[in-house]
C-alpha cells in the first residue's frame, strides 16, 4: 500500500507491506545438531518513507528510509537508509 504526499499533506510518501524472511537452522535446533540444514520462512511487516526533490532541469535527489520487523530468533528491528542522485529524461 502506498500513500502519496498529496493525499496526506505530509512531506514524504509512505508505503507499508509485508516481507518474506528466510532463516537457516541446523536440523534439531536448538537442542542438538543432527546434521544438515533446514530453511524456515517467516513474514514480517515493512514501513517506508520516501522523498524526492527535483534539482535543475533533469536532476533528482532522493532519500528513503525503511523499517523492517524481522521475526528471526531473536526478533529484530532493521532500519535502512538509502540516498541517491538521479537523472530525469
């Protein structure tokens, strides 16, 4: 789901969704190691905020931050920050 700045009046675009995580364990985890490995798949929520600014005629600067809740063992909150320079044609 994406909500734009025009709809909310906020200075950023917002997005929400779900992310699939994959975690590897040895067989028999956590009590014993029986050899081999299994993959466990879990889903977790994801929130994003994005802002882009036009620079000159063909340029664009953008920044995005993503907050992920990763249901690993132990559970984790991950925050990513991406910035970039773009060319608009």
